[in-house]
């Protein structure tokens, strides 16, 4: 009997200090109700939207807990990856909100809870049931890996069961874009589910590492326990690195063979997600059609607004990009300040003709053309005006337009 049981992990989970969340009863159109889960950094509440008559899971993260830059980066990466995960075997992102205290992440609600709790309640799952859940997880993981993303924290606690009994992958807090190579160096994950190569501290293939975690999940489902017999973390890691585990005799030969193929110490000979799906143990899994319910897409612009990129330093720089490449660092704003200080328009010496005029005029900006070839009109956009002329900005006080800026195109004096 393994010393590292699910019940011991449950006790550790209960000892985790839950964050104190201060939140309103309603955020946007969503009514926040009872707490359905809590972790070290976030609390999950049930949310209800009356106009659609739909329940959601609202993950609430207090802003002050993300003070560290690494935490903010990881949080943003989690949300951006979740936004891409449009698959029926992955928990879906529905909406985003924030206030002065918290971030609110509205996600798909899975009323049957975690696979972790499901295993504890049944002590162990029959292979027929375990096979179905494992097929669902493999379907979701195949999509994740096809996006060049590694989950890096696969475990029964991060697999949720929806109302129809389908398993769905959740919690992308440690996920990462790994590209075609799949390589990364960061050692992360849950100790009992990490692969041997993660513990070496060297560069490893995170895609292949996910498959080791899948082997541990399958072992846990069919045996009701974990493969490891050491509670001391140092001894536990040594056992994982050596790949020393025992499969009970009541596990079928096909299932045991799949576990060994996934929990292979050498990542190069470890089964891929495609190989696992075509394994003989999975042949009896029902190939039921995957029903996909369309969900609203959270746009990239919405993500940028959520993470306040619209008011970032980079965006401010883009708004005030220099109008001319002739003199380094010279732009309309600097020239306007010079006009205000001197009280007159000053011609800048040694300025080259503009190559590309990239300043976007505001709604209150009016340009008066004074060049032949442009049809006479009261106003003209910047794009209509040839950028071979020098542009001088000066203050204009016109009735009905307070503090408006007027740009006049002036032909340079010929020598």
C-alpha cells in the first residue's frame, strides 16, 4: 500500500491558508453567490447571470497578491492561454472584470467538481470509467499540444467534471508556450506528478513531461493511490528520478502496459498523446462525437484593456510618435511647447523633409491645405497632404473650438 495516498494529499490541501476575499455581491451582469473552491492565491465563487439563466465559475484574485512581477506575468500568461483554448474538453473562458481590489475571471462551471474528489469518493475507479475520463483528458491535451503549449501541472485536482460527466482540463497557471522544440528549463508542477527530467534542473521537453503526468493520473484513477511510497520530498524525488513504482496485480495487462509506456524515465521512448490515444487499452473507449457549444470569444482587445495595456508606456509612446525623422526626437508636442514659450512660430534649421507622417490627428485637429493640387475644401486629413513640406503647429483660437490645434502646411522658402 502506498504511503502517499489521496487522503494524505487531501489533508495537505485542507491545511492551505485560504485567502480572505472582499468582493461585491454583483460584478457586471453576474450575481456572485457561494464559494465553490479556494486555493492559496484565489477563491472561486458561483456566479449567476439572470438574463441568460446560466451559472458560471468566477475565479477571484486579489490584486495585492500579484505584486511580484513574476506573479503578474504568470497570471497574464494563464489568461491569454485560456483565451486560446477553444475546445470542448477544456474549461472555457467567458468574461473578464476587475475593480480596485480584485480581478474576476468568469469561466465555465462544472457542477460535478474535481476528478480528485471523484476518485476519493469511489476509492478507485473501474477501468471502464477511468478509460472514458482518460480519453476526455487526452482529447483536450492533444489540442493543447497542437497549439505548442505545455500544461505543466496536470493532476486530478486540475481536471473538472461537467454536468454531462465529461472531464475537462482546467488551471493553466503554469502553462507555457514552448514552440516546436517543446523545450524549457523551469522546474515547476506538483511534486507527485512531475517527471524525472523536471527534477534534474536541466532543459527538458515540457510536452513529453506532460505525458508522464498523464501516466500518474491513470495510475491514480485505477488504483486509488499514487505510485510513490516516500513522503520525504528528497526521497520522493529520488524515487521519481529512478522510476521505481509498483503496479498492483488487479490492474489489467493493457492498462498496466499503457501506464508503463507513459511513466517511462526516458522521455525519448515515452508515449506521445497520439500514441496513447491509439493504445490497445483505449480501443474500447467510446468514440462519441464531441459536441461543441459556441461560447462568446473574449477578444484580444478586451484582454489588453483588462491588463491595462491601452494606457501603458508603450501605447503612450505610440500616440506621440515623432512626426519627422529629420531631427531626432523632434515632434509636434515639443514644437508646440516652444511656441508657447516664445509666443511665435520658430522655423527649425537643418530639418530634412518628412519621410512619413505618422501622427494621427485627434477629432479636434483640423488641417488647412494651402497647396495646389488639393481640391478646395474646408478641411483635409493629414493623409491628403504631401509630406514633402515642412509642418508647423501653432495654437488657434476659433469660436466654438477651445484649445484646438491647427496645422498649416507652409511652402519652404527657396534660396
